[in-house]
């Protein structure tokens, strides 16, 4: 059994040693088979390459044969031309010979020969015309086919070739025969059909720029330059209108900047049209003029659109929208000038009424806001730079005055911030004038708050009820200080941007950056307008203040001429210690009291304090100089004039001048008016027989007495040594006064008592607001 099993194992190996065929194939596949397969693929690729090469060789051979045939055809054509030329010469010679023979035969045979010649010539012409007619018919048929297939380029080439070979077809006059004329008419009809096809192409809504240029170029080839130019305008105008129609519904979303987008659409179209016109039609003056006219019409259309879709003109957004419109449009116009289009003047002429309307309505709106004292300042914030100077005038009882000033500055600042550079450049003077007018209206509203103006004939329009009254001295001085601060400090800061732009434009000197002739304004002129408004406010304050001082509540004058009529009375005590009359002593105390209040209310504003007190002093002497009732009493022949009365009057005038000098505000007007009063008084007393030279002491006595009176009044007593007053003084003569240039007089005891605000003479010489203009 064992032996049998071993034999079986030898004949049939164990199943575990059998290997699959796939594994045998994968392991023992020969490299030769792989190589054969690779060679087969390469042979297939080579076969494809050979086939392609064969195709290319066939193509090349075809082209070569075609080139050879073309060369042979050209050679045959040249030979044919030579043959035709030789035949033409032969025919011409034959015709010349025949003509000579016909002439001889005609002379011999007479009319018979002439008839035969006419017959032969007619037959020749008929044959020639028939040949031409056949050629023209074929040409027209070919053109009709090309037109039907809309092969515009081929039609143009065919017509151009025909007209070059037959120049008479281009002439406008008729030819000698009817047949060529009929062909020309037929050709014109085909050209008209071609023209209509080109026009139809240009009017397609979806036509592209390249296709449009091609169609217009074809019209130029047909000699229709004018029509092509009009179609160029029409196409770009339709594109512009479509763009604008797409944008207009969005205008309410961009009320302040919509005009810039419209400007960009319109002026970019004008620029592009101008470039295309120059490229296609050249610099022909006719076409250039048409471009300008078309651009002007588009600008008119643009301005009309801006007006129609602008926000309400009385609002700040309208002012900003108008400013943006001017800025963007003029920038585009400046760019177009490089292309030869000068449209800035036209644009400004068209926009000026709209801009001025917006400015006027915004000015009216600003005036309503400024004069509405009852409105709140909420929503009108001011930076501390503007609010702090005004807040110093606020009182615990009422803040309406300060709020009105802040409201004024806020409104002006809002207007200025809406302006662009080019609007300032062309409308800056207009804007500054309106701002000064607005300040004048504001000053009028402040004048209404002063007491005692209900009887003022010059301000009848201000009699309506006012929201507040400045009754006390501090309230009135705060009112003056508010107006002064706005005019001198805040308003120049707000409008400095306008002045900077105008000054930079003058320095630049560029034509595009120069303000227009009607937009020039000088800073000093504008400040003079503000000064006029401040003078009006100051004069009203001084007038009512002096009137309240001179007249009592019952209407009786405290400063009466009767105090100068008698030598000794209750108002003239001259026994041992002469003093100014009581009204002038009261004036000194009143001014001293006002100076004390001004030092608190107008702290840090010494200039306005001095100028205001000087003006009050001037107002007193001006009233005395102009009061006819006062002088009528003195000049009455029955009045009992005495030298002591003249001496009292002259001392009062010297006392008034010394008050001004002592307080630090010496005024030339006070000097001059006081001199005039003294001169008139001297003439009046001299006319009554009183000799001033013998009746009056020296001028120095009046000056020293006036200084001593000031010292006594300050000390509240009498008998003080006048040597405490500075020796520098004013010498007054009949004809006038002369003042020294030293520092103002002062008293040694002034430090311990209430006195006027001190200042240097140089302060009065410097130009400040609320100062009088020199006449």
C-alpha cells in the first residue's frame, strides 16, 4: 500500500504545487511580446502621420498647380492685352484709312457718298452701344444678387470698380446719350438701396461699436459723409438715453450725488463721440462745428434733467447736489478742452439760474432758522471751537441769545460745507454777499431786543413781538458781545474755506481756475459789510443809552441849556471849587458803572469795551452839537448870558475829553465835536458882548480843572491835589484841539476804586470791529 501511494504521488504531484495560468502569463510573458505591441502602436502612429503628410502633399501640389495655372492665366491675359492693343492699333489705322477714302469719295460722289458714310457710322455705333448695354445689364444683375444676399462689401467694391473705370458715372451732369444716362439712374437706385441697408444696420438697437463703425465707413465710401455723421450722433444719443433711462429711477436713492452720475454719462458720451468723429471724419471744420452743436444740445438736455430730478431747492441736499453737479460737470468740460471742445461757459450760463435759485432759497431757509428764536438747537451741534466763545455770554435767566448765535453759526457752517471748490470759484462772491446779508438780518433781530426802539422810525418793520428783551446793562453788553464775537472770530473761521479757494485761484493764475469777472470780492469789502451791520447795532445801543441818560421818564431833558444861563445856580457852584455841571458828573458815573459791567461781561475783549465807551461819549457830544432846542435857548437874544455860563460849558467839554483820555479811549471825534461846540458857544456869547479873552481863563486851567474833577469824583470828595493827574493834556482853542501821543492819563488812587478798562493808544489805532470809520 505504501509503495502504491508513493507511485501515485510521483505520477500526480500534490495540488498545492499547481500554478494558475494567469500567474504564469503575468510572470513569464516575454519582453519580445511587449516590444512587438509597442512597435505595433508606433507603426499605427506612423501610418497616421504618413496619411496626414500625404494629404498635405496633395494640398501643396494642388496649390502649386493652382499657382502655375494663375501664372499661366496672367501670362495669357498679358498676351491677350497685347493682341487687343495690336488689333486696336490696326483697327484705328484701318479707320483712318477708310475715313480718308470716304472723304475722297465724298468729294467725288457728293451726297450719295455722304449717306453711305452715315449708314456705316450708325451701324458701328449701334454695335458698340449694344455691347455696352449687355455689359451694364450683367453688372446690374450681379449687384442685385449681392444686395439680395446683403453682401455689402462686395457691392461697394463692384460699384467702386465700375465708377473708376467709367468716371462719368460719378458726374452729376447728364451724358450725351440716353443709354448711359439710364444706366446711371439704375446704378443710383442700387446705391440708394445699399444706403438704406446701411442705415438700417446703424439703427439696430443691439448694434455693436465695431459693426457701427463698419457701417459708417461704408457710407463714407458711398460719399454719404454727412449722413454717416448724423447717424453717428443718433446712435450715441440713443445709447445715452438708454443709460439715462436706466439710471433715473435710482435718482431718489442718491439725492445729493445723482447729478455727478448724470454728468459722467453725458460728458463721457460727448467725449467718446468726439473721438470717434475725429478718427472717422478727420478735422473737417464742417464736422467739427456739428460736434460742437450736438454737444451743446446734449448739455442743455443734461441741465434739464438735473433740474427735473433735483431735491427741493430750499434744502441743504439741493445745495450739495447743485455743488456736486457744477464740480463734476466743469471737471469734464476741462477734460474736453483737450479735444477742442470749450463748453465751460455754456455750462455755467445754463446752470447759473439754477444755482442762484438754490442759493436764494437756502438763504431764505437760513434766515427763517436764524430768526426763529423759539426753536430748539437740538440736532444742530457745534464743535467746542465755535460753541465756547459764545457760551461765555450765557446768563442764568435766559439762554436764547447764545442759542441764536450758535444757530446762526451752524446754518452758515452747514451752507459752506456743502460747497465744492468750483462752486466757490464761480459763485463765491454771491455766497459771501448772502452771508453778510444774513448777518445783517441777524443784527436787526438783535436790535429788536434792545429797549426803547418802539418809536424808531427807521425800524418800523421790527415792531412785532420779540422773544426776549435785553433790559439790563449786562444783557445788552452780552448782546453786543455776541454779535462782535460772531463777526470777528467765528464767521471768519467758517468762511475761511471760501477765501482760501479764491486766493489760491488768484495765485494759480490758470484760466480754468480764475474766478469769473462777476465773482470777485475783496476781503476788506466783505468785512466792511459786516462792520456796517455792527455799527448799526452799536449806534442803536448808544443812542438809546444816551437818550435814557439825557431824558427822564417824564420826557424832561436833564442836560438843559438853562444851566448855562445864570452865573450862580443850583447847577453851577463856583465859589471855591469849580466842577463840571451835574449832568456831566452823572455821565462820568454812568460810564464808570458801564465800564465795570463791561469788564465782567466782555472779559478779554478790551477793544470792544474801549470802542463802545468811546462811541457813547461821542454820542453825548454829538447830541449836544445837533440839539437845536438847546442852541435856540442860548442863541435867543433875550437869554441872560453870563461869562460864568460860557466858562461852565467849556469846562464840561474839557471834562468830557478828559474822561475819554483817562479811560483809555481818546477819540478824535470827541475832540473835534467838543471843539466845534466850544467855538459855537464862544461865537454865541461874543455876539452878546461878552469878550472871551477877558472873561475866560487860560486853556490850561480848563484842562487841569477837568482832571482834578475826575480825581475828586473818583475819591468821592473834593480838595484833592490835581498834580496826581498826568501832566500830558489836551490844549483846546477856539478853532479846535490837538492831542498828544502819550499813554492815557491815570490817577494814583485809581487802583483802589472802580475805573474804566485800561488800554494803550495803539489798540485804538489798530483796525477792529465796532470802531468808527474815518470820515
